[in-house]
C-alpha cells in the first residue's frame, strides 16, 4: 500500500513537473516570438525611414545652379593704420647703361622778352644719346637760378625713353614782376640721384628778359588850313603881222 502511494505521488509530481516545463517552454516560445516580431517591426521602420530620407534628399537637391543673392552687401574693409617709416628706403638704379642727352630743339630762345607777369611755356626737345632707357623714375629737375613761377622742382618722365628716341619736356613759367634778365638751370636726374644734361655742362636753361610795357604813341595829324592863292596872269606880246608882197612877172 505504501509502495502504491509513493508511486502515485511520484506520478503526480512528474505530471506537475511536466506541466510546469510545458508552461515554461510555452512562455519562452512566446517571448521569442514577440522578440522576433519586434525586431521585424524595427527593421521595417528603419527601412521606411531610410527610404523617406532618401526621397527627401532627392527632392531638396537643386536641378539648376542656385541664384546669386541680389541684396548681398560686402562687409566694409578695415584699412589698417601703417606706421610711418623711420628711414626713407634707398632707390636702386637697375639700369646698367650710361646716361647722356642732347638737345634737338627748343622753344623760347635765350633773350626772349616778356612783360611782367606774363606766362609762357618752355619746351626742350631732348634725345636720349646714352645706352640706358629713361624710365618714368627719371626726372626733369630744377637745379639753380630763377625758378620763374614753375609749379614744381621735379617732373617725372611721362613715358619711358629708349636710347636714340626723342621726348618733349615742357614747363610752364611766369615772368617776374621786376624788370631784368632772368635765367633758370635744369637737368635730368636718374633714379640713383645723379644729374646729367648736354655735353660736359650737365645743365640746360631758360633765359628771358622782362621789360616794362612799351607805351603806345598816338600820332597827331594837324588840321589842314585853306589858303587862297591869287592867280598870276603873265602879259603876252601882241602878234607880229608880216606883210608879204607878191610881184608879178611881165608876160
């Protein structure tokens, strides 16, 4: 009897264990199924999100070049303040040739007369007879004498002048107010600061005479006076009558 009771109890316990295992396996199976379904939902959602993002990016991509903004205003440039140099840099003459010149012609010959305060222009037509090109760093400079109202003392070459070429250099002057003879000396200066001119005398000049205005003389013509002249009649001799006698010849 006891053996049967133990056997029955064992069977009941075994059934309970099998039932519990079945429930446990069923619960684990359900959990696995739910996990698989959730993973599938996540994968599907991720795929949908990627597709939506791809379509959005394609829709936003411009098919033509973007237009430039019309109301864009450039920022104002800030100019930095530069410190003044403490020493003037030396000018280097890159020309290796010689400098010399010759005058081809000139206006305002020496001794030209002007009235006080009269303005005039002097032009030197100069040929480059050296071997160096006169760059725009070459200058026509006032050396000494009377400046005669010239606006400056240095004038840069307006254009480069090659050897053998001619250039006209003009300066505006004003005759001084005082009467007298005036002369101003000029020369050409290269970038190294050396002056040169024509021949051994490196200077050329402008020389004028200032004289007072000549008074205008008006000639006075005296008034004509009518004079009555009595006619003079010379007596004439009476005509001489000559009588001619004709003599007949007897037949």
